[in-house]
């Protein structure tokens, strides 16, 4: 039986300030929850509708109540809260992805999933990037959030001190397919509407772009998650293969 | 002044059956609307809050009413209805992207935007793919929907009759970075949860995959829009450059 205090705690975790205060975040659905457990994240509470006999340690919850506390439009069958893990120490080797003010939870979630796929073990987010423990981000990562070390930093300071090549993705950069990419490097992706900020761009050593092959009169850019997919593919293809 | 009949018409267009009946679809926001107008789509109605003097042909709408008829959580400043264009004839050259039962509007919208970017002028969707004139798809394309010829077909029949190499994206296919890709080809991407269906896979001449570089115990796949971004990048990079 879930208490009123528990309900209040869970719904409060939809807000960043309460996630930080409690040190907890929400994950929904058996697949995402199982993935986080496999990765060794510390479970705080676990609720499931229609409990089976072997569901020890899980509390039953009614569908109506799950609907009430869920962050999803179409609630899954389970919801859990996990402790926010302590960030791992920063590393200086390999490819680090930096995001500058990515605001859309779906985009950040997809980017985390891409880091996981391509073995990019470190993601650095500017302080004004959407919180990675936002429930929508957690869901979009499909559990891969537990396999990528995510840091929220003053990225200006971080990049300023970097001792590796710094690549910025901008519209009029060098054609990435012709560029020489380094295996120890930083790649910076910018905000959905404004791209990488001027002061961050000024710190980069290389500026790269994905060439457009369609109607060149079209002014649109690629979605930041699509652009990240292609650039990570290029980094990994040319440096790891 | 917007009439009750107009309001009823617009809200009905959130449903596919009324879009097909009326031959109309909704676009929201000045940027998307301007892009569709530039591409020559036929405007049916156009509403804007706080009309300016030069907004001829546009009807004023109150913010409250726009909120009511909008399909967006955070309504923009304008909404328009356009006539659904007549599909262009199918072509047999270049790269054609086929999607097999893609269900998420955001994914299809991103895929259409990717086709536009990479100059893939033809997208073929299975009959059970989400409707491309769904308002959420239209918004996610950022207007690029008008530059890609989109066909809804029996894809089994379409692929069966194809005279070009047919590539299917599957988890255990050949490493795409080592594969030889053709410039006249069909690329098939599958459903979010189930991938490409067996009977479609059986018709393919090549099966390709994006290799995973991360923790190989992780069972997750890439999001279909991310995978499409990477595979279109590979087709275009290796055949057009």
C-alpha cells in the first residue's frame, strides 16, 4: 500500500529542485527499471500494478494511482525511484561530448542513448542544459543513462582547460566527411534554436559541419539529436575502425 | 472573426479520417507556415494573434481561442490549414527511403527532415505508418514535409517490384561502414519496437547494421530516427562525395 507521503515524494520528483534535495529520480516501465538495476543503480522504491508471486520487494499500486503519479501520458505498468548516482571523476582521454544548452528532454535522452551506443563514456552538459534526471530524459534514454558519466559544469571553463582538440558543430564549418577527427577529442553540440554560443565557439580548435545534399535554398538545420548521431558516427568510424 | 464552423473543421483535422475527407492538414507557427507557403502549398485558411497592418489575407484569432484549437502544448502565434498536395509520381532512381510501421509522429517528422537534408526526394511509408499529415509530424518536419514526396503504399508489393538493391537495417546485418552502398537503392527502416517485419526483410538484397561500440552487453538498439540519420549519412557520403 502506497502512503500519501510516498505519493507526495514521487510527484515532487518531477521538479529538479526536489530531485536535488532528495537525491532521487523517477524511472518508469519494467524495461527501463530492469536496465537501471542491471547497471547497479540503487533502488529507493518500486511499484507495480498486478503483482506476481515472485515480485518480492515491489509494492502493489492500482492502475488509477499509477496514472496519477506517472510522468507519462500513457503510464506503463511500473514506476520506481532510484538514488541519483555520484558523478564519476572526469577523464581526459577518448571522445567527450559537450552539449551547450540543449533544452528538449527528448533530444538529451536520445543524445545519451547515442553516447552509450558509440562508447562515448563521458557527457558534459552546460548548466543551462535540461536536467538529465528529468523523467522525460530518463525515459528517452531507455536506461542507458546509467552507462554514461554525465557532468553538469561551467563548460566555458571546462573547454578552456582542455588539452585535446575541440570540435564545434556549426552550419558553415568544414565538411565533416573530409575532416581529420582525433580519437582524444571534445565535440560540442549546441542549443536547438541558436546552436553553439559565440563564447564557446571561440574556444574551439576545429569547426565542422554535416553537408547538406538537398535543396540548398532550404534554410533548415538538422535536429540536434540527428546531427549528434551523424557526428558521433563519423568520429567513431574514422578513429576506431 | 473565426466562426464555429471553422473551429469545428480545424479541430476535426487532428483526426486522419477528417484530414482525408476534407483534403486538408494543420500547420502551426510562422516559421513552418512560411516554409510551406514558399514551397507552393495551397493555403486554405490562416489565423494569427495580434494582426499587423501588412497581414493581408490572415484572420485574427484570440490567444485563448488559438490555445483551444492548437495541437501544441504551448501554442505558437499562428495556425493555418493547407490542402494536402497530390502525391508526385513514383521515381525509380536515386535513394528511396522506406519506413515499415513507424508509429511515433516525432520519429517520422525527424525522418522526413533527414530526407530533405540529404536530398532523398522520395519516402515510401507502409500503410500502418503514422500519417505524415498528423499535426505532430508536420511540426517535427519544420516545414520540410513540402520538399519530400511521401507515398503510402503496400510496401511488400512496392519492394517486390523494385529493380534496385534493397537494403534493410537490422541489428545483426553487415557493418555499414564496410558495406558497398548503391546510389540507386532502397533503404528500409523498421518499427520502433519490432524493427523490419520478417516478410519485408525476406525481400531485401542486403542487410546492414550500425556497429555498437559501447558496452556490448547492453541490449538496447538505437532510436529509429538516429539510425536513419546515420544510414542516410553513410549512403550519401559514400555515393555522392
